[in-house]
């Protein structure tokens, strides 16, 4: 995204808050999944460790996209995280990760509705793309959970 000295687009404070909530979830998910990547043990854990790292990186990239969009909309991206629940074993990791993704999916659907209501088609489009990735992450974690 091209950087400007001063953002020019305007949206409601409600939409800005929702985007900040999404940033907080994405950053927390990135940290949560990366810690799980570092801490995972056991044969099954080692077999899927790379998926935690890969997903953590994807979540951080989504946080960046959201922050850039929020800045463009004349908002200030948050530095606060949503709660992190890393867990103590592979099963807990996957249960917490599934819940984190479900929370994000619910929020993204609300953001899409709000952005469309405000006529902000670009934000709605961006969030639809992120939602698709979040649903893929949810599918990954629930599928892995079936095998634990």
C-alpha cells in the first residue's frame, strides 16, 4: 500500500474499532501459534509443528494488512493483543487455536457487514479475503484436532 503523509478516507469510529479488534486478534494469534511451534513435543506434535509456524506468519501478515487499511482510513492501529492461550499439549494447542479462529471469523463477518453498510467496498473486499484465510486456518486446526 502506498504511504501518504496524511490518511484521507473516512469511516465510522465503530468500523475503526472493529478493525483494531481484528488487529489485536491477528497479533495474538501470531504470537500464540509461534509459541506453540516452539513448544510442541511428541511425534504428532513434531509432524505438525511447521503448520503452527506457517500459520503464525500468515496471521502477522494479516495484521499488517489490517493496520495499513486502518491507517488509510485515518485510524491508529492498536499495539494491544487479544488474550493469548498457548496451552500445555498438542490437544490444548489445537482447541485454543480453533477458538481463536472462530472468534476472528465472527468478527470478520461483522466487519464486512459494517463496511458494506458504510459503503466501504475496499475494506469489505479486504476482509473477505482475510476471512477466507481464517476459514482455511479453522479447517486446518479442526482437522488436526480430529487426529489427536
